C-alpha cells in the first residue's frame, strides 16, 4: 500500500516505505502533541515546514493543511518538490525560525 503526502500530494511508493523516515506524522499544533490532529507528510515536507515556521506560527496561523498549502512561504518549495521524487532534501532553517529556538 502506498502512502500519499497530505501536503505535496506526492505518492510515496511502497518500496520506499521500508525507510521508517520516508513518511512522518506532523502535529498540526506542535505544542499540544497529546490532543493535536496529525497529518501524514513526506520527510521533505515535514522538514520544510519546521524550517520555515516557528511552533508559534504553526499553532496560530498554520494549524490546518489548507493554511499550509496556501502559505506564501511554502509555495516555491511546493511547486519544486511536486516535480521531484526526492524523499530527502537539504533544508536550510530560516533565520527567523533559528532565532526562536
Ligand atoms: Zn510532501
Ligand atoms: Zn511536525
């Protein structure tokens, strides 16, 4: 059974699911892990989200898939990743996320 990333909507083929990191659960409200809904994402999307937004931003403005899909700061990334089959990318944490760590 293949899995679809709920953000970029790429299908992750079964043979790549042997890698336990190929898909990951993202908590839409990162600081409320116990009660937060989760979505299944490919690793690049998950890395990219946390490199782009602070937990505070995720909680306040991007706690739904629709908000993430429409986010200006993800649009370049999303159009790029949809054209690749990469399941691993080098992510550069944005300056403003680093400041909040
Ligand atoms: Zn994805
Ligand atoms: Zn996450």
